[in-house]
C-alpha cells in the first residue's frame, strides 16, 4: 500500500537552462502545510557501456573530469541524445573508444543522483568486439587512454580512489552480477 506523497509541488520556476540541463526551483508543501523549496536538475537520460572481452575484462577509459578537476578511470558513456539506449550506447562507445560490438544487453537502469536529478542511466553490456581506430576527437576531448581491467583490478582502483564515479561503480556491479547469473567463465 502506497502512502500519501509527503511533499507536493506548489509552483515551479526555471532558474537556469542550457542545451544539456535545466535547473528548476520548486516551491513545496509538506503534509503539515509547511512551505519550502526544492532544487531539481532536469537532464537527458544517459548510457554507460560495459565493454566486455572474451576474458570477461571490462574496458575503461582514463579521462579528465572537468567538474571534479581530476583524472579518473571510468566506463565509456555519455548523453543519450534522446535516442533509444542501445543506439546511444553504440554511438558513445565508438566515439570514445573506436570499438564496435555485435552483442548488446541492457543490464539495468538507475538514477544518476536521486536527490537532485531526473536523469536515468542505462547500463549496457557490449560483447563480440571489433576494434577500429578511434574517430578524431574535438579540442575538448579529455580521454587519454583506454584498456581492459579484470573486475578485481577495478575494485582495487575503486579502493585506492582512482575510480570514484558512482555510475562506473554501479555499472561494474551490474556486470559482475550478469556474469554470475549467466555462468560465464570465472571472473577476477
């Protein structure tokens, strides 16, 4: 049985907008009639790609994350550009790595930052890989390398802080669960 919604939107105004995000400020009212405000960032849905080779290793890219001002390893991925998630995943994987795949599986859909954003992230598994030269990137491209890691190596990168992106961590978890459920060769 669902409970009554504890916080209702009374009004809303856009306080910032660009082609990728819209930030709104909602006036809210709780069950006791108390008014408040809630900031919400609306953004398009996105994709993260688990690129899995025949040894069940995951391909990560090393790139500069502008908002965090830090270099990190992460899964290839990006904006969904209002495409279906598989189409977006194919595009993002090729743009960022030059890799094409012939087998695609949606592992799950999660919320990027549930207390603040509307964005949902589709985590998609790519297998049966074909390696091509990566397309020429624009001047803002911050990807410097990419390589395969075992699941255990990825968890070590998480532990030592070289991966701190929750979408990558979630994607690797979903991949590990998929591997266990599909009785693939031993991982690690």
